[in-house]
C-alpha cells in the first residue's frame, strides 16, 4: 500500500537573504508571474457565468478556508462571495440578488468558521480608525462572540431580503479550521 500524503506548503513564503533585496520580488510580483505560467497552459473552458450547481457560497475571507477543496467543487460549480466573517452585508445581498436574478442560482450556503478574527474585534475598531484617519467608516465591523448565532443572523438576513427571490434553500454552517469538517447550524435554535 502506498501513501498519498502531501506536505502542505505556502506559495507565498517570504524570500530570504539576497532574494528579498531584488527589485520586483513582492508577493504581487510573484502572483503575476504565477499567472503568466498559468496562462501559458490555459484553455477557455467554454463556460458562461451561470454556476453549474446553481448555488452561491458566502464565506469568510480567512486564508485557511479552501472552499473548493472542502466542498468538492470544481471551476464553474458555484458563485463564491467572501468577506471578513462571511457575514451577510448589503453588498452580499447585492451579489446574491445578481447571482439569483440574473445568473440562475437557487441555493445559498453560508460558511463561518472557528477561530474567526471577528470574534476578537469589537465595534470600537471603527472608533480607532476614526481617531487614526480622521474619518469614521460607513460600514459596521460586524463582530460577534457566538459564531452559531452569527450564522443564524446571516441566514435570517438572506431569508428576509426582498431582493433575494429564492430563500427556501438557505443553509448555514461552521467550518472547523482544525478538522476541516462542516457543522450545520440549526436556524431555529
């Protein structure tokens, strides 16, 4: 029996020694170089913007969440909407509305996760920003202490939006960053 275990590495490791002194060796430069290599072998998959599975996934922007791998998704399967906390903001409603009304999605999957940075922030962050830059942000931090309750709130925001027409399949989950497992949140609890 052979093992298929792969060591996990990060592609954005920081250059050391003389590498870091080279001009044009920023993370963005490395991403652009990676794109050039990608484009060399790229072929148009022949898809349009309509997700094959008719689903939109709203999730946190946390770098530990590899949504396609965690959900068994392929290119073209879903719309992915990400922000800090995966919370349903006005802009998420905007994206879901376009996704459903113009691009054919019917299901919404909400994914928050354990150990989210928003659990350690408060709305005082806005006060700190105002003191630092002289202007108060128009947006709310959307911090929370109870991830399950925040998932419930996000489900409720989607289900009650007058702009999102398909709300019968809106489900919320918490992704465990230690195990990789999803745990469904009961909207009624």
